C-alpha cells in the first residue's frame, strides 16, 4: 500500500473516494470542501443544511460527485463531539472509514485532514489516521487453492494544509512503521504450526534482522546443551522439531550500554505435552508464539525508525508435544541460571523456556528486561481480551511501559507481586515448581519468570487474552492482533528521546 502526505485543494486530486471527518453538531461545511462544493453546485452545503450529514461517531455517508470532481465519491464520517476527540477515537474512525471504503470496492482514497488537525495537531492526527487505515486494511492471505478476491487499499493520500506538512509527514512515517510491525506479528500468529516451525520462525527472524542491519545468532540444540538450557531443552524433548534460540542485537548507539532486553515466548504449537490440553480449541495453540511475534514485530518497527537505543531481543522457540521422550510431571530440570525446577504440569511450559531466554538476555548484557508471553489462561479470565496483565520488580520501568502503552492505545493492568505469592512456586525437592496452582495463576506464573530476572529491572506482560481475537473489530480481523508491538516500539523511541535530552 502506497502512502503519501500532500498539501493542496481536494478538487485538484484524483481518487475513487475522499474521506472527510465531520464533528457532531457541525453545521458549517469544512473548509476543505468549500471549493469542491462550488464545483458541485452547492450540493454538499445543501446536505449539511438538510441535516443529512451526521457527525455522530463513525456514522458514514457516501456522496457521489457525478464527474464534477476528480474524486468519484466523498465519504463523510462522524468524529463525535469536537471537545471529546482523542487519538484513539480518530484511529478507530479511520479504521471504520477504510472498512466502509473496502465494502464499496474502493482501493484508492484521499483522507482530508481538517478539524482533526486543529484538535490533535497535525502529527498526532496523521499518525492516528495512517495507523488506523493500515491496521484496518490488514488481511491474512491464508492457504486457499485460489486466492480470495478481497479488495485491499492500494493508495492512500493524506491531504493537509501546507503549514502542517512536515509534522504530518513525520506522523505518517512513525505510524506506517508501527502498523507494519503490528501486521507482521499478526501474520506470524496466524500461521499454522506446520508452516511456522521453530526453524522457520528462526529463518524469519534472521530475515528481519539482516534487512535492518542487526546482528543475529541462532542457537541450536548443541549450543543449548553447552549453556545448560534445561528449560528449553526439556520442553522440546517431546517434539521431532528441533528447538531454536533466536538472539538479535540492535545497536543504536556506539557503546553497548543501557541495553533493553526483550524476551518473547515462542511455542509454535502447544498441545500441553503429557498434561494434554482438551481437544476443543486446541487449534488456536498455533498462536502460543504470540510473545515471539510481538518482539519480532517491534524489531521490524524499530529497524525502520532507528532509535538511538540498544536492544537485545531473545526468542526461545520450540513445540510442546507429547511422546515417549517428552518431559513428564514429576521431572526435575536445571535451567541455564543453575536453578532447578520441579515439573508439576507440562502445560506450564512457556515459563520454562522464558527462564532460559531471560538468562540469555542477561548474558547478552541486558540492563532492563521485558518479557512477553501468551502465558496463562487465567489472564484471559481475569482481564478479558482488551487488557494485558503486567507484573514488575521495578517501579520506574513499569511506569515507562505504562506510559508507552497509553501512547500506543494498548491497555495494561498491573497485578501485585506480593511475597506470599512466591511461596506458591516453592518446591520441596527443587528451587522452584513450574505451577503454583489455580489461585492467582497469572501472578504466580509471572513471578516464576521474574525469578530469572535476578536483580535486573523487569516487566512481565501476559498477552494471553490480547494476542488473539475471536471476533473482528474495526482495527483487526479475527485472529492474531499484534498485541504490544506498538507499545514496545514506542517505548524504544521514548527511551532514545529521553537519553538524548539528558
């Protein structure tokens, strides 16, 4: 999809459809439409006077120009009340506009920036529009014998006043990088386990890293044995697919310091292992590598935006399968950190591979750690599908992540990490056990992972509820959502900006 930001008059442009936002209660024609209205003999202003154009949020009206403009149709879309418009509102409005355009077989649009720029500023308004449009335009191609004939946006121009062009272009550039990273993560989550094996995931990670000039290392089973990665090796025992550990270095500054570590759970298919999951819904467990997908999506965006920050991204990846060689309940494993873990349930495997991933990120020099994982069904029960669960051992880092999530329009809710919860994961025969039981399952799982952060500032993000959507929305079809990609990328940008100002 080609995206451009231009200035000029609407009547001088050619496209299948122009999209213009209208505020609720607005009775005066937007400035951007006045000359176009004259060419149409006052038809647009007449519709305003008659009240046929409604500014109620997301309400849509198509107006045909009948050849009097280079634009074939004008779509007005409601922005809601003027004094209540937010970045998130505008992003969703843009997404709805694209959905409606695609229903009408429109593939080339001009989005006219008018009152939105006055309310939010040209940078934020353009950012919201471009991001919303790209997220709404996403389609997973699938594996049909014949490709489905579904319309997709091919060209989008944001039309803004000349004095705002630089801010608008910057907003569009950032938005495009964030949205493309999010959509990459969606693709990965949507891929079936027989197409996205640990080996294929490693190949895709290598492609991303090399495309952006990052260093990449892929550890295989022999390397893991050298490092004593009993968590990753143990989980992989039941599968014929070899495990991998993906390590990417993004160097944004001359010295390798103040390194942000991102660790993503990469279970490419989770059957539960010997502690087998119920059959119903098991097909969705192809998405148990959502944390890995989000880390790679963020690295894609970061590679484009090139913030002056250092990042170590680590993805331990394997399948979790039952077999005669699989990890068994009652087994004890030794992780890379040297800590031992008693296995009570083989379906609590994500935390085992994250344990080794966290240790390897620390070995790479990570000064801060953020792990992402579709870790617990309890997170879905507690917070549903619109909010990610978070735990931390560091107030300052947690605050940074929360602020980045707020800017990204992604919801987080911090859970407590009180000491009594840690008692639930203590084992009689090992240092830890891999499940603390049903009570506070999201908390105890997160605290288990936190044991391997040691004294490094750390935030845990459980995206089990937010990485997958059962139903489509304006911003996302059903399937992978790309949860937290934008949050991680924005965090990197904010950290780089903060370092520059010090």
